């Protein structure tokens, strides 16, 4: 695979893959039911403290 072929592949399919991956990750973050997990993660540091 020479440079021109690799560059053409990255310009077309690489961009498409990156956009699909980005939309998938954003969709995963804002999916229904995810707010409970985000709430748990945000309040994790205020949980049980063993240092008494």
C-alpha cells in the first residue's frame, strides 16, 4: 500500500469511521437510563469513609 492509497483510504473511510464512532459514544452517554450511572459516579467520592 503506497502513500496515496493510504491517504485516500484515511480521507474517506477513516473520516466515516471516526464520525460513526463519535456519534455512537455521544449516543451511549445520553442513552435512556444512563443518568443513574452518571449520578452514582458523581457521588462516589461522598460514599462511605473509613477514615472516620
